[in-house]
């Protein structure tokens, strides 16, 4: 028997099937949104049209929508309110990937040109790759730029009537996944009431990560590619045209390490021996919040990835190995540093490097995925950083080693180690 009669009898069943279809992101990984106006200005808005789930049916099996409507419309009553200014804010944190401003904002015909029908608008990409669009904004009210990181509730602009609009309102739309469209307000609210103003919990905070040093060569495996945890938040490509995993922020828990040198020197990172498409990213900033992308190597297939950069002494970098989509693979990560300590005009006796410090790898035991991926204790990560007291002997040892092993010995690999992966 065909299921068609059943669907006709219960028009919203089709929407339910969409939500429950296997293979879609689970609710845990979907982005949840707050109502996109400020706490002070939300009171001026009301629902005028929901997303059309098909057959002119809204999320609650009502008909408060119109054919093919891809977003939610929230009216604000009057032109006076628009003149006074009604804040539109980010419904969740993310990176701004598109803005448009300057269009006429008192459209009443529903077909004013500009902004692709959205008029003045802002588009944000969120943690799991979904995007949200804030459309028909007031002329010259857009207050963010492409590439900006915005927190949930941050001001984006003000409501207007630009683009395909017949009066002042906000068109809020989310894209990329069917599940998201089906309902991803953190608090939907009752029918025809506004969604809640509470923000979704921030995505994963920083996980403790271990240190990477000049001369290291690690054999490793990424067990947690972005496609599985949906929490990749970093990248080095143009936010306007890059994929959903390229955002300017590191939050863990990808396979990643801290790296710092004591010299201004050229450093080469090499990712080799892969069986899948892994990419290599270099970010700058403290472990828990490295948002500045230095550079990346994103060759396709299982080609080697190579990054060379001029490391600044004392600057903390984050090295990230990213599994693209389904990519899970063993790999070798090598770090080579090209710096030399300057000649000391007044040589003094150098302390001998202790056998234990020169023959053991640096915290390799800390680089198991279990530790990389568990917990959110940023303070723990920083506690493992060399304190000034610990740094001095390390400097002396490094200095002694570099005097013992001058440039003619290119093999500066301090250690070769294998990390057992679960
Ligand atoms: Zn709309």
C-alpha cells in the first residue's frame, strides 16, 4: 500500500519524516539559534510567516507561511519603528561570510532590486557549516564585515525593507541542511510567539594539547576528523568562498599541537605518509583561542602537505592536522627549524645536556587522541607550558645542543617516536 494517502491525511508527516530521516545530522550537532533581535528590541517583532515545509505547511502543521518561503519573517509594524532603529543580532556565533548594504530600504512593491532579493543583508557561517541570513536590512545599518567573528547576540544591523520586501521586517533564513530548516531554534516558543532570546551554548572550548618542538617527528593518526565532530572552527581560505570547515578560529579538538621557538627562524612543517586527504593548518594565538590564520597547506588526495614560515620567537602557534570530510589516516608530522644561535663573544662553560633530556622525546606521551579530545581545561594546557623557571635550563640545553650540532649536520631530529593510537 502506498504511503501517499497517509501523507495527505497528515500533511505535516512529510516534515516529520524529513526530520527523522537517517543520515541527517543529529540534533546534537545541529546549530541552535536565538531570536535574532536584541533583548531590548525583540518586543517590537512578531511572526508574519514561517518556513514552508511544503504544501503551505509550517512547523506546527499550520498554514502561516507562503509557497516556497525559505525563512521566517518577523514584522515590526511601522515605518516609525524602522526610523527609530530595531536591532538585528547574530542568532548564534560564527564568521561573517557575506554582507551587502546601500540599497533603498523603503520598498513596498516586493521586488526592489539589489542584494539578490535580500536587499541589505548579512550572512554568517556557524560551527557545523550551516549559514544564517539576515535580510531586508535598513540602508547603511550593516555594522559587520566579511571575515568578522561574531558572538551570539552581537549587533549586525537594523531591520528595514530593502530588496524583495513589502514593508519593514526581518527575513531570517538558515541554509545547508534540511534538518536545520526543519526547526533549530533553541527555544521555538509556542505557535506564533517569538522564539526565545537565549543563546546556544558555545561550541567546544579548548582541549589540552601538547607541545611540538623543533626536530620532532611524530607518527600519528587522526581519529576525529571534522566530519565526525562537526566542530572545526579554523582555516585559511577566503571566508566568502570556502567550504563549511574553513573558519577563522581554533577550538579543538582536532589533532593539534602548540608550537613555539626561542629564535626568530624559518620553520618547516611536513605532513607525509598519508592514505587519505589530510590538510595542515598553522594558526597564531594562545592555545584556547587561536583565531589568526597564518597559512595552510590543503593539497588534494593524499599528497604531502608542506608549510614553511618565519616563526617569531616567543610566539605561540597552533598546528592542526585536519581530516577533510571522511578522511582518517595515519601520518608523519615533521618539524624542522633553520635558526642558529648567535656567536657568544665571551664563551663560557656550557652545561652538559643531561642524557635523559637529549634522548627522550618531548611529551610524546601527551599526544594521544584521548587527551587531545577530552576535557575543556584551558588552565591545564597552560600549566604544561614552560614556566620561566623551567625555560632557562631548556634554553641552556638547546644552546648547548646547537653548539654541539652545528649546521653541517642537517639531521636535527631530536627524537623519533611512535604514539600508540587506540
Ligand atoms: Zn521572508
